[in-house]
C-alpha cells in the first residue's frame, strides 16, 4: 500500500541542507534540484522525496510504494540530514498518511 509521510526541520540553513542532500544523492539515484536551490526531488527505488526550503525550515514529503519502504527511507533521510546538520542535532517527526 502506498504511504505518504511529511516532516519539517526548523532551521535557518534549510537551503544549504537541501543542496547538500540533493548533491549527495545525485551520485546514486535520479535527482532534480531547482535552479533557485529551494526545491528538490530525490527518486529512490520505491519512493520519492520532495524537499522545499525557505528562510525558516526544510519541508520534506516522502511518497513510498509500501509502509516498509517509507520507514526505510525515513531512516535514510534522517541519518543523512543528521550528518549535514550535525551542529543542530536535527530531529524529524514524521506525520504518516496512507
């Protein structure tokens, strides 16, 4: 069953983290990064992560093929953002809808 989840990271560095995230994954999976640098799409095998940055937050939306894929990708996203934002020790709370 398809699963959608969303999370938001409150940070003044949202654009920088979005860029790092997209550039990192571009070596592994298809990535579209907007010229403006404030939006990106990372296409995993079994899910799509859409990112949007503004002056105060990084918003993430994950559309996954299954609940298991959603849980796996949420973990991948969290681990990578924790590396990029290590000074902030980010914590994401995912809101899941089926």
